[in-house]
C-alpha cells in the first residue's frame, strides 16, 4: 500500500539560494535573511531537505507489506494457490505542502496533505485502492546546519483485494525528524514515527459468505539517510553545473497486530503472528543540475536496495532491487516549488517491482 510520498524541497520562503552571495549572506544593500531561510538554503543545497520531504522509501515499504499480507492470506486460504505469486504495482502520488513562517524567524508550521492512488497488476493477488494522509509539524532551525521537527498525522487507506474483498485501515500517530549537516560534503536526515491504527479486513469465505476481522494494527517506522554533495571542484569527472549526491540509507519497520476474534469466532493476530519486521538498506548515486530560480532542473539517479529482514517473504522471493529515479523540479522566486519524480524498484529475481509517479507542490504563506 503506497502511502505518502512527499517529494519537494522545502520552499525557501520568499528568497532562494541564487540570491545569496558567495560568502553566505545577502547581497549588499539588502536586509539580512531570516535564520530559518538561511538554514533551508544551506540544508536544501546539501540535498537533506529533499530526503526529509520524500517519503518514497516509506511508501515502498508499506506497498510491499500490504501486498505480502494479501499474498500470504491467499496462499493459506483453503484450496488457494501456493506458487506463481508476483507483486507488481504502480502509484500516482499527489502531495501538497504548505509552510507558515513564525515570528521568531527560525521556525515554521508545515501542513501536508497527500493522496495516493495505487494500481496493482492483475496477478494472482491484485491490490488497488487509495490512501490519504494529513500531517501537521513544527519545524525549527536552531542553526544553519540543523533542523528539528515533530508533529502528528492521521491516515486512511481503502484497498481492494480484487475479486476477494477489501482491507481498510484508519490510523493516527506522531512523527519526529532531525537533519544535521556535519561537514562540507555530508549530512544525515533521520525520521521516526509511531502510528496507532485499526485494520478492517473483509474477504469472501464461500458463496454468499464474508469473513470480517477487525484488529489493532500499530506501526513503528525509523529511517536514516546519509546524503553527500560533490561538484566538479570536488570530483573532476562530475559534469560542470551538476551536483553528485551519493546516498546511503537504512530503514526498519515493526508492525504489532492485535489478536482478536473474526466473524467466525476464530482468534488470531497477523498472517504470521503478532509482529512483523521489515528492513532495507540502500546505496544510490544521484545527479542534479543547478539552475537559477524559474528554470526547470533535471535530476536522475540509480542504485541498489537490499532487504536485511523480511518476516513476510514466504511466497515471493525478492530480497534485492535495482532502483532508477528520474525527476524534474522548478523553484520559483515566490518560494513555491513544483516537483515531478518517477522511481522504479525492480527486483533482480523478476518477482516484484514497485513504481511511483509523484507530482508535488510546495507553497509558503
């Protein structure tokens, strides 16, 4: 179940990096920039705000877990198939981010709404549906190299197991983020969140008979991504006017599922028990063209991703993926930003792929 993928760099209020002098301050004769704007310029140029706003890896994880649960349910049902399963799905993701600057000049309120429209391929198990999420966060920049954020969110997913039933989830939770640029070339963006949720599963159990199972379904998710920035002056073979961003990341998720009785009186928790662990690590090499405000900036990247733990890998053997990313963004002088991004995770065994197209808009107000 693809969930929020919020791709857009933070809007740099009413000014952009192109308007900052080589010494890091405003051009002579202009008033000093607020500290929050200077911090966003610094962290944005380092690629760390992109990591903060992007939930692409988070969404991919939710898609795989949701698909794997449905696959295990189908395979363990009476007379169900036990081989021939593949996971293949696409998603259109539409995020809107609003940033409100506060009076202290270094803090913001972030309001985010994201709609995700998922479409699975017609395999043995096909999962289609839509997901919505609303976030409110307080962001503060204590210095130009640091951001701290915390807030709350609500989420809702309505998924259709085509030809078999539905699975819906309502949830709410808390999110914490920290960004730190710790050298001229490297920084880290980390996040952690906990969601308290409830899943409502309804599947056909025979002619004219539906099984319903409502249970608590809580989620802990943590992620850290180390992002570098190197230009031609740092590495000779980097094209002039481009930034090379080596990226190393890791994530871990644990789902805790409540044991409850279904509509037939059978007590159970998850498809493999009360907990599910899933974790991946990845290494990407990304390139982004530096342009002036008002121009379109292309970007692309490629890399490798590997599952180091997956409690749900019973019927689909796909631990390692090749990853490709293509993007286009435009930063306006008003502070608004448009982002378009396509990402594909292609399993090397050919049993699973996930891809997403993101169209994002970020607006300061």
